[in-house]
C-alpha cells in the first residue's frame, strides 16, 4: 500500500536538529535528512519530497543559494520551501508574518505544535 | 489423475495386444508350415514333384508374409525347380540349415515311406516388417477402441459429478451469501440432498453459524462494556486534569502572592536597616542607644537576608535561579563566619579549629550563598558539639574545593535519614527544618554538593564541595579579608564629585534614606515621585545621574527612561547615566533593565558604600554595552520528556562543538566563532536550553566587536554549564505527539 504520509526533506549542518525533528514530528511525516547541502538538490530530485526545510547558515553553501538552486531546477521548483533557522525567533517570524528573506521561514525554537501547524499550512 | 490412469491403461492394453498378435502370427506361421509339409509329403507320395511345387507355390503366393525355399537331398529334383520364381532354391548348397537363428523357420521333410529318411527341408523366411505392420495395426485399433470407451465413461462420470456435487454446492454457496445469520436465517439443503453428505454439510454449517452468532454477540457486548468503561475513565481523567489545572493555578497564585509579599517586605526593611547608620552620622549615640541601634540594624538585616534567601530558595526549587558565580576566597569566608559565631561558641566552651590548604582558597561560587551555608552549618555544629569539644573546619583546595566540618556530636537517629529533607528538624523549638535543606539546595545550585556522615563514635562530618576557580582566573592581588557580611558603616574616604542627581521613587521612606545616603554638597539631589515628574525634571535641567525606581504609578521607570533618552537625544545633550534601582534582584530583571537601555541595574537594598563608590566612578561605566556580561547559567534545564533520552548524546555533541568554539577563540577566528555560536544557539533553542541559547546568541552578536577575553568568559560559562547542568524531563501535553 502506498504511504499517505508526507515526505519532508530537511537540510541542516547540525545533526542534533534532525534528532529533534525526528522526535517531535517524525511520527507525522517521513523525514529525509542531509547535512550535505551541496547534494541537496540531487537528493530532492530523487526522493521528490512534499516540503523542503532548509537551514540558512551552513558552511559550504548557504540556505539562500540553495533556495535559488531549488527554484532553478525544473524538478524541484514546485516543491514548497521554507527556511528552518535560528536567525529569527518565533516571535520575529510572527512579526514578519512567516516571511524570512522572501521565503517562508520557521524559527528553530518554535514549539513543536506550532511548528506542525506551520508545516501543515505549507503542505497545503 | 484420470488422464494419467487412462494413458497408462491404454499403453498396457496396446503392449498386451502387440504380444498377442505376435504370438498369433508365429502360430499361423507354424500352421502354414505344417500345411506345406503335408502337401509336400503328399506330392512325394504320388511322386508328382510338379504338383508339389505348384501346391506350395500357390499356397504361398497369396501370402506376402513369407518367402519359402524347398531344399531337396536329391540334386536332380532340386535342379528342376531352380528357376522357379518366388522361391529360392538352396539345393546347391550341401549344407543343411537346421535352425531358425536368423528368423527363418526350417522344417525337415521325411519320406512318406520311410519316416526315418529325410528327403529335404522347407525353409520359411518371414517378413518382419510386414508382421510388425500387422501387429501395429491391430494394436492401434484396440487402442482407439479403448480410448473411445474411456471418453464415454469419463464424460458420464463428469456429468454425474456436476449434477450431484457441484450444483448442490453452488446452490449452498449462493444461499450462504444471502443468508443473514444474525437474524436467525439458516441454510436448507438442496432438493434431494437431505440424506447425503451435502445435506450433512449444510447441517454442520448451520451449527457453526449459530455458534458464531453467539460468539459475536458476546464480543459486541464486551466491546460495548469496554467502551463504556473507557468513557468513564476518560471522564474521570478529564475531571482529574481539570482539578490538577485548578490546583496548579491556585498554587501559582499562592506562590505569586507569597513572592510579592516577600518582595514588598524588602523595601521597608531596607529603610529600617539603613536608619541606624544615618542616625550615627549626625550624633554619637550613648552605649544604650548604640545597643538599640545595633539591634535594629542586625534584626532588620537578618529579616532582609531571610526574605532574600526565601525568594532565592523559591527560585532554586523551581529551577529558575540564575547562578552568578564570582571568584572569592572561601577560607577567608570560613574565618569570618567563625568570628561571628565566636560568642556563641564561647558560651558552650566550644573551640573552632581551622585547617587545610594555605589560604587563599579561591572558589567559583556566590559569596552570599556560601555565607548562608557556612553560617547555618557552623551554627548547627556549635549547637550539636558536646561542651568543651572542638569544631574542626578544613578547607582543601583542589577540584572540587572541599570543606569538611566536623563535630563530636552525632545526628540523632530519628533525623539521620531525613537530615537534608525540607522541614526536617529535631529538638529545636524555633527550628524551621529549612537549614540543612536550603544548605544542600544552595550547594547544588552552585554545581556543588553537600553530604553528611554521622555515628555515635565518629561524630558528624559534613562535606561541602564547590567549584574551584580556574587557575587563569585567580586574582593576582590578594583580596582583603573578604566581604563576609554586609557592613553597615558608611564608606568613608570615597571622593564623590559634584554631580546633579535625580532620585525617582514613589516610596517616601526609600526616598528619604537615599537622600540621607547622598552627601549634599558636593552632590545636588533632586527628587521625583514618578516617571512623568522625572521626565519633566530632565526637561528643566539635565541630571548627571538618575536613580530610577521601576514600578511607579502614573509612569513607570521603563517609559520614563525611554522619554528621557529621546528628549536628550533631541536636544543633543549628553545622555544622563540612568540607573535602574529596583527591589527585583533576579537575573531576568537585570537583563530586562540593561536591554531597555539602563546603564546599570542596582538592586535594593544597596549600601551607602556601594552608591557612593558608584558615583565616585568606580564600578560605574558609561554604557552597559561595555560592561562584562554577568554569566548566570541555569542549573536545571527542563526538557520535553520525549527528548529526555536523547539529551546525553545531545550534550556530548554540544560539548564537542563548545571545544571547537574555544579553539576558534584561541585562534582569533571570529567568523568560525560566529558560525559555531549560531549553530549551538539554534540547537539549544530547540532542545529547551534557553540560557545556553542566550549565551550563544550573545557570542554570535558580539563576535566581531567584543573583546576576546570577554567572549572567553562566556565560553567558560558555557563549558561550566554543559559540564554541570542537570536535565530533567518535563511532562508534555498530548497535542504534540498525537
């Protein structure tokens, strides 16, 4: 039987973030994670996620550059994309109405229920 | 199976038929030979060779089966027939063939007159191909016949099975599909099948159906009962949750009320405690007056300390106490406390003996907390020590720094097990049972530990462990005897510049005390009872320093600060130094004040010394941004219970990152420092380590501009935090994981 769970690709250079997400939202979504930002677009093409969550501050290629790459690739440009970042606090995200640097943004410190709510909105 | 059996039977039949045909063929050949022999004998008898030859030839002519040769012993007779067609005369050969080894049949011919005389022989040469063909034809015919019979019989059987087995079963199956067993419907056997196996099968199905209906009935009833029970349990759980929530709210309200009450007590107590010093300034009191003044002073300060401590204990218990360690000499503190208790000890003829490492022994702790711990434990020790004995105190430097307090008395048996528990007390009419409990709490909040061993023979030993001060932080200049207890004497000798001071406070007692604290001249002191008046006063004349209470009617301190800053910025005036002067002395309040733009957060009560020192310039810098941030880590971090298992691994990986942070710092690589601090900040924020996240945020924010030493202090604090933090699981609501 085909899984009805949505698939989320998470890109971050800190594996602790994956551990947190796996605990908090792993029961609701299939998480595909990578610390290799440079390979993220290829991975997205292969796994066809329903949503991409991407850190901004990463050593080799930053989230902004990566978001452009996702947009340029014809196989990934339709996939909803959001930054998952600690550059902004949950309150700042609210003040910015969820818009961080022209893309959707979720603060890393967002409590799990709110984070799930935001993800659900993005998945719609 | 039937096909295999049919095929097998066919094969066997054909083999048998073939054998039989071959036997028949051999028998016919024999008979033919007999006939030929008789004819030849007759021909010999009448001596008519021509007839004999003709008869034989004629008989054999029609047979395509056999070739025949007649051999005569008489060469003359033989030569006559040599040219006869259809027969091979082998009379030329003098040798007789006497066997049928090559498939030929040979029969000797005797003379009719003398049976002993063999006159020749007849040789039959069968044609095997022709014989085989005949045999095969026969076998094939029989096979075909048998196959046809099989077909007829099989077809018949099939029809029988269809009519008597398949059709009734189909009928039963259709009825079974339509049957609703739960309303009592049952199967009836197909017509004519009542007494057969099929009829019995229908009976069995009906019995089974009845049993199933009963079983399903039971199961449904049980499910319903279970659901009912679950409903009841859920309802009870909801009620309990509601009660819990109500209780929690009630407790919260109670705690809040108590906290406010305690907090509000501090302001008037502070005024009371300050009055004796002010009175002494104006006039030298006589002995009796001095005794009374000292009593007021010490009592007020004791109550103040109790109130402060109870506020701190409350924070420690709920895990929100912000540990604010500083370097100080614990050995000096021990000496100070023993001096204070000297009178009491003398009354009991108890001596103090202090030993251990050479002073100073620096610790990284809070002096007031350590003072409370030591005062409490040493007082207990004096009380418990038998008269005429010694209370030993040893201070051992090392990691951790170890303080050992020993007296010869034993802890009474009933309280040994509960020695450190809250409200555990024994034999003291005024004991609250908080002393040892709070001492241990205070030790732990400083990342230390307090343990006790006692026995009737060895007496009682208390071990206090505290964090050592890292080697590089040990002050080069030896500090003084150490500020053991707050001193009431005003600070003499501080040169206070002529400054214009604005005091803003709605409490007239506070205002009075402060005014008396501030010598005028050289200071020029102005007052305002709320924020609005303060702004107006600033409009009229720019003060050099403003002491601003935070909570005031009409306009609070934060709003007033904002307006004064705006006003002075508009006018191009140098900004006044504005000090938040508040009874709130917790870390959150401190941070809030500095974040709002106050130059300093000063907590009430403050001694005249502190205030004058501040105004004299020592310890008061122009902008808060330059002030070394106070590092006050959380001691206990509450994390969501589902994350709890992952915490050891998480902390391990964070320590590794913190080590990299230190490396970057040593290398002066500020960008790498920023990246690591950012990474740590994000993960700490996620897992609920708010203090650590805040420190990393500061590191990230200041990575470019701040002094590396200052950053190093913060990295130190982070290290300490990660090494000592206690993590506890916090129960969560249901919404997260469902």
